[in-house]
């Protein structure tokens, strides 16, 4: 159900951005990142907006006081609708859907790279170059994580595709193969 809600509202915002003109979607994506950051840094505000004892009209007024004039009309309108329909708790998922939709349209890929040790800048550039070459994106937003338990190699996840060339996975595979060998 939450996925349907995020898609419905996220798609509505995306369509509004498309109607507003060239570049509006990217502009809105940046606004959404700023709003998300503000909401993450203020958990009291989040608690206030989710509190069942506060009337909807009061929440709408609070949202308007905080964001009106600081964000675009499209985003202010979305926030108003989300609060009035009591869907505030779905806001992060709505923002995520919209951001993914814009990045898809802009051909910006998001990847997660896990390595056993930190990569130097040259190696990071090589990984990004290879991903751009094979995935067909214009640019990549890569998130790096260090996990010593993979021993060596790397695990790359872009969307629903995963390339796992870690030593841990290779050792696990080899162990399974050895266990399947029947001694005669």
C-alpha cells in the first residue's frame, strides 16, 4: 500500500514538474533534498506532524508557516495535500519515488560499491568510468562502503542488478562445490 501511495503522489509531483517546464524536475529534486535534510535534522517536527492528537488544520498551518515562501509552489502544494490527506508518514517514500523518477529521466544512475578497504580517488574514478561505460548512464551517483568481511574484491549494486566479485562469495561458492563432491 505504501508503494502505491508513494507512486501516486510522486508521479503527480513529477507531472506537475514536467508541466512547469524544462529543468523544473531537477530544481524540485534539489528542494526535496533540502526539505528531507531539514526534516531529518528536526525529529520533533516529524513527531508533531505525526501526532494523532493535533488537528489536521493546525498541521496544515504549521506546514504552511514553515515551508510557504521557502519552497516552490509545486512542493508546497504537495506538502499541503499530503498533510490534508493524512499521508505525512509516507513523505520520505514519496520523495524517494520522485527523486528516482527524475534521476531516471536525467539518466543519472545510483550505485552502491562495497569494498574490503577504502578505494583511492583513481580507483573510484575507474569504477565510475566502467559503470558509465556498461550501464548507459550519463553520470553516476556512487555510494561507497567499506566492509572488511568481504575479504577482497567488490560488490556493486545498481538498481536491481548486483555484481559480486568479493573473495567471501567466491570462497562460499568453492566451499559449496567441495561439499557436493562425493568421495567414492
